[in-house]
């Protein structure tokens, strides 16, 4: 990347509104979002958002695609990597003491510590925590938390886990704040399992854990007959079970950080 291109990107990001849109798309990468969702999350008027998206697209760090009559926007990962590489390798001359992040290979230590985040920490993140404890054994430490925890686990979740042979004694609904601060665990992986949690801005995690969005519908919001509601919880359990088993089966010792990130993103699309 040349200095003129980098200067344009820096100028584009030097605006609070455009930076907020860029950060949202980075948090949700590789997902693509519709303008209406972006405007609601960032608190922007549609006309203002349209101007911001045009500027970000012109700078090359955001791309769009059309599906039918709908338009979707996402982060341009390749262009963003080129830009950050320019800052690190050209401006900082590759000196790690100046600005290089810790992006080396993931250490092959065990157990891996994994955090699942959703809003209420009553259903999806609890299911993921229990499933990883079962599938991962002593190779993982599984945790979950909520950005606005309900304080109790959904009874449907507890019943389903017990019927499937999971130990629920240690499970509880807890605040994300318990997972932050000097006494909190240092996580190797952080996964959001609901869109609301992924959309919220959180402080950077110490140690730069690999993160990905594993969003799926909230079964607690299902409506209809008892059978239809039960099916929504069963679908959430099945989807998370598929993802957790795929994650636990990864050859962590042979994959570098970039490969693990790619796998984490891929697994988040499994159904």
C-alpha cells in the first residue's frame, strides 16, 4: 500500500461516525449487515449512514453486495490487512517494541480457556458452555457470561441439558464484568452467540484471544405452541452441539493464529 492510499483511509476513519461503522463491521466480520441494522446499532440517521458508507467504500475498507432488492455491507478484510500491515511494516519498520500486536502462533498449552457471550446468559451461551465442557473434557475451560444477564438460567435449557446427561450444578447466569479485570481468566477464544452481544462495544481482551461471532436465534423468544417452543430450544442445542464438536476437534497444535481464526469463522456458519 502506498502513502496516498493509507492517508485516504486514515482521513476516512478520522471521523467518529465513520469509525463507529467501521468498528461495528469489524466486530461482526465476516458477516454482512443491512444499512437499517447498522443505522439502528450506531444511532445514525439513514442519510448520515449512507454518506459514511460511501466514504468507507470509496476508501476501500468496506464492500457491499446485493441480494435481491437488499444491500449488505461488510468489512473488506484484505484491504484492512494491507492497511494495518502498512502501518506496522512501513511506518513502524516492523519494530515490535513500537506498535506490533501479539499476533504470533497460538501457544499449544492446555487447557484452552473459552468464553461464550450473549445478552442474558440464560440460554445460548449457557448451552455452549455446557456442551464444550462435555465435548472438550479437560482440554478446555468453558465459561459464559451476559452483557445484561437475566440472573437465572432458562428452565427449558436446564431441562434439556439434564435430559441429555449434562451436569448443570456449576452453571449460573453471570455478568460479563466477572470475566474482566485483573482476577479474571485470560481467554484463548471469545465467541458471541447472539447479535446484540456482538454489536456492543467491549474493552479489548488481554492477550488478544481469537474471537468470532457464532450467532443464532434466541430460543427464549420463540412463540407458538409448547411443541414449537421446545423445538426452538432443540434447534439451538443441535446447532451449538455441531459447532462445539467441530471446534473441539480442531488440531490446535498444528494451526497458526490466522488458520484458527479462519476455522472459528467457518464453524460459526455451521447449522
